[in-house]
C-alpha cells in the first residue's frame, strides 16, 4: 500500500517482498505507514501481475516532482530500466537523458512519458505492448512507442495511452478484445481505440476509461454483467456509469469514485475486498461517501476520505490495514498518516 500526501511525501506499508515498498529488503511485511521519500509526484506498482496464480513479479516505480525516476523490485525482463535483468531490493534512480512526465508498470514492462510527450517502453514485449521491436521477447533498451502522449497505462501484456488531443490508443495483447473488436489477439502497431478520454486505468486484462463527460467505460477479460470468466469476443468499452471521476481494478474487484465523492464497488469480491456482499449482479453498489480517492489491490480496496483518514476493506494478510496488525479480514478499518 502507498499513500502520497499533497506535499509529495510518500508513505508505504504492507507486502514488502523484493523490497517493493522502497524501504529495503527487510522487513518483508511493514505493518504501519512508513516514510519512503519526499518530493514524489507519482508511484506505480506492477498491479497487472497474476497474483491469484501465485505470481510475485512485484516491481515499483516512483516519479519525483523534478522529473526523476526511481525503481525497485523484480527485474525478470529488465522492467526496472537498470541493472540488466537482475532483481534489486534497493530503491535506486534510473539514469535518463530527459525529464519524466508520467509512468506506468505492467506485469513486466515499464512505460515512461517524457516532458516532450514521447512514450517510451522497456521490458517484456511478448505480445507487442512495446510495439514491433522484438515481439515475443524482451526489449533491453528504451524504445519509442509514440509521440504527443499525455499519459499512459500498462496492463499485463498491453499498453494504452491518451494523446494530447484526447484520443485513446492501444497496442499489445488484445485477447478478450480489450483493445479492439477489429484486430486479432496481438496488435503490434498502435491503433486508435477511443477519443475524448480524461482518465485511464489498466487491470490484468481489462481497461477502464473515463471520457470528458464523466462516462466510465469497461473493456476486457470478464463480462461486465455477472463478471464471469471472460472468453471469446467480449464487448469493447461498454458504458458502465456516468458522472465518474476515476476507477481502479485488480483481478476481479473494481472500485469507482464519482464526481461528487461517492465510492462504488463491483466484481468478484475476492477475499471480501468489496464488503460482505458479492456484487456480481451487474449493478455497482455505493459503499461510502465523502471520498477523495480509491484504489484496488488483490483482495482488498482502499478509500482516502475527506477528513484525511484511510479506510481499508478486505484481506489483511500483509498488514494492508496499516494499523499494526496482520491476518484476517478488516472491514473499513481506519488508518491515519
């Protein structure tokens, strides 16, 4: 779990295997919020890995307010953008010739948007998420994917991004038609798949997008109604809700934040991460109001409240609640920084 204050102070707690919290290799579990570094603009983790299958390819990237990039964790495909393909449990800076504007981490590929709007990628290119360079293998040096990019989001084997004109583009793994109905299972050259997009998030095999009107769209692995195991040609970019600010998804749990500060949940309810009821009937349910931000992890969800407290619902095996305890299930436990 990461918490970024408005002043740029980054705190972390929870599962610290491979040093992914940026606090060094030990301890493996951090039970209370601990300061990682200051002057931080954004932090991203490899949220698109198959944790439900025991995959622990955890990595973290941190963007500072002055445009520098730091990485830590697993490096099986060179996704740390340093240290070859050797893991590194110590947070260290990536030496770049440009300042960074945005970052995202997939399962094992890293995306970087520089200050000029160039989108770069490195790491696994097994399905073409980095474009046509060495598809099926790894890309060991930064490769330019596109230009004129505002922000990007990495899925497990796919890349989606929004250009400065608001158009949405995608490349890579297209299984379950999460990018386009008009292409096969792999897309090796970026294609436009939407427009007027202001927010973007990727799950393992899903894409969430919010357009300029506040309409939330869902695309990918699991059927929207019933959230059953996806298969075949699922509908692409199905409208879900209106008046939405953002949304986040991990595996089969989705959490949504409306423009008026209400939090909604929907999905498989893995590890009771959505609450006491399984919300699989096609209707997102409101769980809180007075919310500033939301996030989903494997088996848990988190909510930043207007009073500055953080509430956590679901699995607490690695101290995700941040209250000094581990184990069991927490129900909207409150933690302060």
